[in-house]
C-alpha cells in the first residue's frame, strides 16, 4: 500500500482506558486494540493518506524510540494496514472496467470499500471479480426472480437463467420480473429480456428446462463458479437441494439456496471449506409443517429471500464472505429478535464432507 489512510467509516475512537475501536459494532466489522503506550493511536493518526508505510514507521520509531525498535514500528504499521480498516489514498488504475462500468457500479464500490477487510490496490477488485464471475440461477419464481435481478444489477459477468414454467397471474404478487402482459409466456424468455434491459454490459442467457435429476444438474453447473438454487421442486427429503449438495461438492463449486415459510425467510450457503447441506440440516431439529416456498408468501418475503441469496452469492464471488460456507441464516419477521443462524459440524461418516 503506497499511501494508507483509515477509511472514514472506520474512524478510530480511543476510550479512557487506552482501548481503540475501529469500525462500527452495529455493522459487525469492529476491531478493538489494547494500546497502553499509545503507539497504535499514533499510527492511526499518521495514516491520513499523505505518508508511505515506511515514513509512518520511521515517524513512529522516532517518537517512541524508548519503547520501540525500528522493526517493531514497522510491524505495528503492517499489522494495522492488514486489519482491513485502512485503504489506499492514491488508488491505482483499473483497466478491467470501462468508464461506463465505473459510473454504473460507483455505489457498489463505495459499499465494498466499507465492508471489505482486505487491503486493495484500486478498490475496484471486488467489482472486477464480479465481472469475471459465472453464476447459474436455477428457478425464476419468488426467490429466483429477485436474486437474478440483483445479480444482473450487481454486474455478474456471465449469468445463466433456468426455469421450466410459464408466468401465471398468481405469480405477480411476488415475482418482480413479470407483468400482466407476460401471463402464459415462458419465465426464462421474459426474465432474459427484462434483465438485458437492466444491464447490457453483461452476458445473460436463459433456458426453459426442467431438472429431473442429478445428471441434469451436473450438466447445468459445468463451467459455472456458483449455483444460486432458487427452485423448490422436487422437495426434500432427497429433493433438489440434496442433488445440489452432491453435484456441487463433486464439481468443487459453492452454492446458495433460499426459501420462505410464511414469516420465516432463510438462506443456506454451502461449498468447499465447510460442512455440507446434509450435515447442517441433520443438526437442525425438524419443524412440523415447514415447507419452504409454500403456501404463503408476499412480495416482501420473496424479495428478502432472493436478495439474501444474491448477497451471499456476491459475497462468495468477491471474497467478502466473513463466514466459511456451511450454514443457514435468515430472519423471522414476526419476532424482533428473530435472527436465524444454524451451523453444525460435518458428520464423521458423511460421504460428501469426508
């Protein structure tokens, strides 16, 4: 990093006992530093975008030579830069994105720079990863229509949409890609046309096709980086999520699956590096009557489901995911404290995890 500066959203605060807090506790990205001698506080104030890391370390060593060696000063500077609360004040060029793309995704960049805890050269690296990504969206109903829209708007470079159904009037309370004029038309065809109007800078394709078994799914996921599983048929047990669990594990790609059961909206994130869908699900007590995507849903609950799927796909693609795959999360909308999170270890006898 040439000219480090603390991100404005992560401005440090020093408490009376010498503890320093960076970032916001409410946003889940705060760090606390015990700084009895004031060295870290001095470095953070020197990181204003006008000095190189070497200059900061030298200034720190000069001010604290009684308690710090030069090597220790360099280590403190390097540690704070690596914390993710610091950005490059003089970002380098980004040839991978056109001026039009930089304008389109400028607000995305602002978001990524806030939440990204990896030091970057230009700040555009997460967006470039999205541009290079290939994502398969399977199912274009309540969850899938919202997820597909969000992924297209976010700038996923290659998006393939698959759904066998036609638009029905009862879909229109929640499936935002379709209008009354589309009733009776192929969802895949309509979604393709709508999303190309949303973002003409990416490649979008679609197919009106049914997935009848693991072999069909194996053919579909070939060549993609992530599967956004938004289809709900066939249902579990031994349904399409179980197929995805085995197929994606064999292909070595992550997958995200979302759904809703009345006011409960939840999403699962699975893939290399974490326990599989079957292991996490085995650790969750069965809920009588739970049948995701049926029967009650509104535009809001479907939208939350789809947007959470898109968010997790983007997090996987950009490398901004803070939790390794292998968990369910979501919200229970009628409970103010109803955050859902479930993660269970891999079973020793699991054929997929082992």
